[in-house]
C-alpha cells in the first residue's frame, strides 16, 4: 500500500461520509426554506440523551445510540415524504444533520462501558466529567 492511501482508513471514510450527510441535510433544509433559527435551536437536541448516563453507562449508551441511529431520522424523513408533512421533514433533516456532525467529528455509537468508548475509537473529553468517563 502506498503512503498516499494509508490515510484513507475505514474510520476516515466513515467520517467523510458523515460530513457528506451533514452537508446534504443542510442543503436540503435550506432549499426548503426552513428557519435557520429553528435549525440552530434544535441541532443539539439528540444530545439530551447523554443525560441517561446519570442512570448508568449501560443505560446512557442505549439512550445515546438510539438517539444517534440514522434509521430513525431516515424513517421520519420517509414518513414526511409520503404525507407526513413539512414539520416531519424539518425534524428529520435536523436530526440526521446532527448525527452526521457528531460522526464527522469522530464521535460514534457508544459501548456500554464508557461514553468515550465508541465504535470509531476511544475519545477524550475536553472537560473532566465523571459520569462520562
């Protein structure tokens, strides 16, 4: 393998795909004329699932992984396209954009031992938060 291709690891590829999901969702959101303020207010709502880590790392991982599973916003988007309406599409786009953002930064789905233990590698937090270690 040449040096130039050594950088394209599976994790790097997944991060690039996630960035594409983020960009696509933002493009569609803007093209629909939806509110940027609503996007900004709702963008981090899936991260409220982190609060489940107060119960236990296992429960936290289940909640976080559920809120960060692309199948759910894709299903909501499908529902929106087949008569669910504009609000459902808006929510699906914001939700999928958030997931793309997290994964583009390398924050993947969680293992039950720690918030920092992800399918995209072990991460470190910028702050020392005991429940998320």
